[in-house]
C-alpha cells in the first residue's frame, strides 16, 4: 500500500527541488519533516506542505500507521516554462525562462 501526493506547476526550477528531494529520499516521514524544517532552501516550504498532504492521505484514505511511514519515492519533472522578455541596451531583448516543476511524493509503510 502506498500514499501519493502531487504538487503541480510549482514556480521553482526542477534543479532546485531535486537538491532537497535527495535529502529526504528513503527517510522516515518524521525525519524527512525535520530535515525540511531546518534546511534553508526555497523548495523546502512547498515540499513540507506536500509531505504533510501525503501523510494525511496515508492516514485518512489508506488507514496506514503514521509512525511506520517512510519516503519511498520522490521525484520532480519539469512543467511548462514561462517565457518573459527583459529589455537590454541598444534595443535588444533578452529572454528570461521562468521554470516550473511537477513534484510527486510517495509514502509507504515499513514492515
């Protein structure tokens, strides 16, 4: 049995999210929450909400024991890219790519 939670169209680059996901992969849920609380990265706030959501899904939808949960899978894939233009000197324009992410978190119960 597994509980999933998805975060779609997060306005943060997938590269930045992947760094934080590497910290919590295969960790118990309560340890992962503590890591997210004390890591000074931009992605931690969104991932903390996502982990809380996955824990709630496990508890309410699948009747899983919260103390036995661990982060079995977590991955990020790129979402659509918002393209913006920045004016530059001599009438030029530079393109700015504002990247988005789709994050998936899967919790399983330890036996």
